C-alpha cells in the first residue's frame, strides 16, 4: 500500500469517528447525568429544597437549593402547579416550540447519505482505474506522448536500416506533405511492424514519436478490452475521436494481435468482445467516415494470427519487417549500447558481433549490461573484452554452477562425452567451428560444446544437417566406446531429442528423403485456433507413417555410424581432449584445434585459484576442487 492510499484511509477513519461523536447529543448526555425521578422530585418539593422550575410541556427542569440543576419528566399530574405554589417554588412556563430545521441540521441529517455516495464513487474509480471517472468505461486509454518523456530519435535505432527508411518516409510525409502530394501520392494510412521479439519494434515507434513534430498517441492492444462487453469498440471510437482533434497525428498500437486475431467461423458467437473491437477498428481505419491525417502504426510478433481484413491495403498499407540484425547490424547496435558504459580499449565490437549470430537487439543490450555488471562485481573501472566474453558465455550457455558437487567418475564421463562432440565436430567439414568446450555445469547442462557459425546462415544444407546429427551423436558414442554399453548415461537425452526432430523435419518438411520425395507430410501440430485450425486436419496413411519412421531412423543411424567411425579412428585425440578438459575444465576453440592438429598443449597460470594461502574465493575453492598440474 502506497502513502497516498494510507493517508486516504486515515482520513476516512477520522471522519467516521468525528461523525459518530457529532451525532452524540451533548444535551442528552447531560440530561442523563442530571435526570431526577419524578417521585424524588415530588419529595424534594415537599421538603422545600426546590427553588425554581421551568415547565415546557411535560418536561420539567429546575434548580435545587444547593445550586444543582435537574431534569425530569412529568406525567399527567393536574395538582403539580398547586403543589409547587404552596411550597414557594418559582414557576416559569414556556410553550413547546416548532422550530424550523437549521442549515446545520439539514447537513447533519444528509451527511451519512452523502458520505455513502462519496465512498461509492471513490471505489468505482479505483476499480475502473484510469480517467473518466466511475462512468468512463468507454473512454480511450491512449496516452499522448510529449517531448519531455525520454525522447528517442532515429540515431538511437540501429541494425534495422530498411525498416527505418520505411518509417522515416512517414515522418517526412507529416513534416512536408506537399513534397509527395505534387505527384498525386497519398499518405499511407497504416504501417504494421512485424518481427520476432526483441528486434526493436516498440523502440522504432518511439523514434517516430521523437522525430515527428506531431501528436503521438500510444496504447496497448490489451487496453481495449477490460470489464464489459462493448467497451473495446467504444474505446476505439473515442481513440479516433481524440486523433481527429489533434490531426495530423500518429496512433501506435503495441501488440495488436490482442484484438486483431482472425474472427471465428461462428464459434464463440458473433457477439464476442474481441470481434466487436476488431470490427470497430476496421470501420474506423477504412470505412464510410474517413479519418484524414491519422496514421496508425501497429506492432506484433505474431502476424500469422491476424485477420486478413486487417492486413489489406487501405488499412495497413505497409508491412515493415523488423528482423534479427546481421553482423553489420549487430555491430551498429553494439555501438549504440556501449555509449552508456565505460568501455575498455581492448573491446572489439566487430569480434563480439561475429560471435553473436542470431542475437536480437534486446539480446545484445542484455549482453552489454551483463558485462558491465560483471566488471562492477570485480571492482573494475572499465569493461574489458574478458568481461564481455564472460557475459556472452553466460547469456548463450547459462550461468556457471561451480558449486555443484560432481564425483570424479561423473567429471570423467562428462569430459569424454563433450570430447566426443568436439572430435566429431573437428572432423566433419560441414560442421560449424568449435567456439568453446566446458565440463563446468551451465544452466541445465553438466557440460557443453558450443559451436558458432562463421557467418549468418539464412538456410541450411543437407550436408550441414547430416554433420549436425553426427556431432550430436558423438557424445553418446564416446560414452559407449570408453565406458562400455552398460555404463551409458541419460546425459544424451537432449542430443537424441534434437537429432530426432531434425531428421523428422528433413523427411516431412524439407523433402530430403529420396524414398518419400518432396511432399510435406507434417502433421498439424500448431496451436489450435478457433474458426480456422480446429476443422483442418492433415492425416496420412499408416503405410506412409511407417515409411516416415523408417526414413527418420535411417538418417539417425547414418549419423550414428559416421560419428562412430570418426571416434574409433581418432580415439587418441579423444583421450587428449578429455584429459585437457579434466585439468582445465574449459577449453577454447583455438586451444582444442592446437591440441589436436598441432599437438600444442594449453598453457595457463593458476595464480588466481591459489590465492589466499591456497583457499580460493570461488565456490570450487570452498569444496576443495582445484585445477590439477599441467600435462
């Protein structure tokens, strides 16, 4: 609970206490204290201790001889006045007054009702959350961005040059529409940014807002649907009404797939909330009532589920693909992010970009941030290349779990398993070069051989797939050769799973089986989507399924035999790598190639591990696990 809500509740409690005290009549309290029974009053009169009385209807008040005041209620007692007169009591009689209620009295009487109404409105506003009050459900939640809110420009966006050019044209159109209208060109009504997560779609939209000197409304796709049926459509109408008032303007809808999914074929009813919202959006974008000067920009990473009516020209005239960057794009993105940290002179951005294929802009930003955190943890003033490499290993392979206790047998088995992968990878021409091999547990793996392609791969050849299958089977075969058939462990389960999927895709999707030919046999294993996929089935005969299984097994067995042949021929190399891994725990690709091809053994110093009188500061030192002497 924040401070604002706490203060609000304190005020409500204090008002309630004050209200209770206010309604406690002080005269009533005093009357209860000074009240006198009527029989005692008569006795006091007879004793001559009553000095003065005031009679108002049946209510009697007065003063006793000792100066005390009293109040009592008289029943129908006709002889009372005579009795008081005979005892020398001063009598004052006043009629009952019919007072008009005062303004304070009216307020006091209506105060509880007004308080209840106020509390109800307060809670309705809290439930609704947002502007518009208790009855403002249909108001748009689009936020109008101004220049003060963390301005982002096109200079902050890198790696997506083609996408930038597409949206830059929209900004130019808004700044100088005559430049395009001279040739009869019309301003595009909408642009759809498509791409995988983390590629910079939202950042690109922020850059448009920073560059364009026009109002920029931002809203999420989920903000249209909240509480009641029909709210989404009402909010779409209100959003475009706001846009018309600030025309020309840009409206940005993030994650439009929340409302733009394909409409069902009668499943779920035509009164579905999401459908109503989408229908209203379609009408507002391209209906009878045209919205001139309003440009709609939307972003999604799931264009496959969007309604076809939403994607047609006239609504979204442009579909801008924001994909993962290539090596040049990654270098440009890294240049943007390293400006925010203290970078050392030894950091080579081109090397980092070459070693991070498939990384998105968000991944690269995370990489630079992790390297800065690692450097800060080591009390460094600048981020060095070693910090970046360590951060890259952490991001790509997972964090090191040095505290995990492994027996010598487990370490030996892991070393030979990873050594098997490495030997096969070295001897397969189509395999990617080895980047690093380690037997230190990382993430969910006990060890890992990491390979990186020399360049970005847009497609994969049959030769490359066969090589990858052989490399994946290398670990399992090394276990069999060294430790025997009965000592094989479950460590190759992920390798087997990967190999099976790859072989199945080769047969059913890529048409790489001579037996089955170039036909897609893949089953419909995608997410079931109402109105489209639920009625679509892709079946195959039992005979065809048997052929697929036989072809998959044939491809896997072929890779198994290739790997087995390589490891039997290179058994001495396998022992070399395994011994080196047991000593150094981690070997780089260059060290592995030097050891196998040139017979140059790795040379390392272990000063860091032997500091503090033989007690290492790492988790390994606490467990007594130190590197063994060199070979």
